[in-house]
C-alpha cells in the first residue's frame, strides 16, 4: 500500500504478507490474494491460528475491507482482536442480535446497485441450497417451479407499486385472496408491464391454482422454506426493516462480521451468512468505490471474504464469483478440514462443483491432515516428477554374478506421511504450526511446485 498525492493506491504487486519457508521468505502479493485461497487442516491442526490468522492480519494491515462469516462462537471476538492489533478496531461492524446495524437485503437487491428480480431469486436459491444440507441442494430442493412462482410474485409487487417485504412475499405465495388483491391494485402505465401483468394473472389464477394438491404443496414448501427464517424474531428485525450497513461499506474499509455463529444459531445463522455472502459477491462485482467508476483500478480498495468452516456457507455462485474476483479486487479466503466436507455441501453435482471452485482458488495450503481423499486431490494438483531409482541384480549360476541399473520413473512429490507429520502448534510443537503451500504458476527452491511453510502462533492461540 502506498500513499501518493494524498490518494491511497493499492498496486497488484504490493506485498500483503510473507510466508516463512526454511531460511527464505515467500512474498504473497495483492494479485495472488485476489486469485483466492483455500486452506485444509484436520481439527487441531493449527489452520485457524496459522493460515486463518496470518492472512487476515496481512489484509487488515493493508487497509482491506471485508466480510467475515462465522461458524464458531468465538470467531466474532477473535476477528475483533485481530483488527484491534492492526489499529482497525473502529472499522469492525458487528451484525447480529444485540447490535444496532440492519440490512434489508431484499430492498437492496431490487434497487440501487442490486441486480433486480432475477438477482433476488438467485439469492433465495443460494439460501435454499445452503440450509437444505447433506447434499440435497442444487435441484432437489429448489425446483424451477418455485423460481417461477417467486418471479411472478416479485414482478406483481413491482407492477403494483407496493413495497416488497418478506412477510408479504410469504403471504402472496400462500394466500389466494391476497394474490387477487395485488392483481386488482396493479395499474401499469408501461406497455411491457401491461403484457407482463397478463402473463402473471394467467399463471397465478390458472396454471398455479390448477396444479394438483401435492404438486402445489411441494412448490410452496420449496419457496417458503427459504423465506421462513426471515419471518420472525431477530432475523426479521435484522433483515426486514431498514438498511444501516451494506456490502458497499466494505469498499470504504469496513469489516462486517456476521455475528450469528452457526454453532449458536444453527440454520438461522447459516441463512444469514449466505444472504450476506451472496449480496457481498454481487455487490463487489459491480461496485468499485467511486461514483461512475466502471472497473476496478489501483484506487479501488481491495476487499476480502473470510470463512472458517467454509463448507457450511458454500453455494453454487462461489465458482462464478471466483472467476472474476481478481478483476474485482476481491480476495476469498476459505478454511475447512478436508475435501469431502466440500462434497457434502455441493449437492448432486458435488464433485464437479468442488473441482470448479478449487480450480479457481489458486493458493492452496495444507495443514496436518490424514484424510486420504484430501491427500489424493493434492497430489494430483502437484502432479508427478521424474525420479532416478537405483537397483541391483544378482545371479548365482556357476560362479555367480551381478549388476546394477538405474531407472527413471514418475512418482508423487509428497506422500501421505508428509501431511500427517506436519506440526500442529501449541506447547507440544513450541507454538509452531507447519503447512504445505502451493500456488498456481509458481515454483519454489529447487524448482519444486510446493514449499513447506511455518506459522508462529500467539501463545493464546487456539487450533
């Protein structure tokens, strides 16, 4: 980060942090950060106190804004402490029960920088995918019929000129009388809206109402299941009233912590985090910090998306977002235990969606791990290298004889033991945790495609 003519500039070559590797230091730049990071490590491996601390500290010191999704109950205060250590505590914004900030994501999507009706439909789909759980997403829960119903209801509200709130969306889906009231109150002035209203009336009063009872019940269940978390209590207050904080504020340096940890708030916390994540991703793709600015440049403040236990917050839009994250100056940092976690979160096309996401996260860090699937995946990433193998032969016929030979073969660069013996931190390892680093397009000492790195934990550090 540099200051010139009283304007803060972020160059792509700016150093965010360094990784310790033997006696060398590996620079980690802004450009590399914006290519995305995924870190794996077994429970207790030191991934949170290693990668999950080292990278956020670098980004906080460099002035990034960001969004933090929380699975563990101590994550909000852990991030506040990290920000405080960098002089950034005043930039922390806690969003959750007991705090004053509010975000009406529905209105945000339908106005201003939001993507309109289709973007809002996509947002609800992402929420549905995440809260369904156990691989039932992506086509099992959210069917096209549910999208069709929501699209018609949203367009009906828009044409009728009535404000849209989630409780009213729910009522319009399940209450036939309310649907008819909305249809009667609609008075379009635009010829396109007139045509659209005719299509909406035909769908609601003929197609939808003539569905079989079981089919209609299934469609309603699919739609109302993702609306339901926002209909009552703290969630309604946080998301369905006004807006005092939004993803745009991350471009101004705010670090928004979604303080509804999954371990405490369960599915409600998951729905809240995914709603924020999708809104953040959609906003950051189009908002660059200055009015009228149409592309990110060196004056655009970088932002980060951080999620430990990221498998709880995954959705199909992650891969799409990551394909353009570098040009948006957005840094994704995801942490999880192993690759199968991502498969479980990926739905029917789990392996394809996981492969797509991992292929778009260029920096990969592996802490201590004994998961065979994670090891297999990482060795495939590294590929095989040529190895000289010496051999001997002997013969005992007659007076005997023997010989030596050398063969060349391609072997994996690391084996399972290399991942299992990595330092896990804490007192037994002198508060040091080690990991294997791989970055797309980069080689290290000796021409290797990987390097062992080390993180020094704070004495109070957890895992």
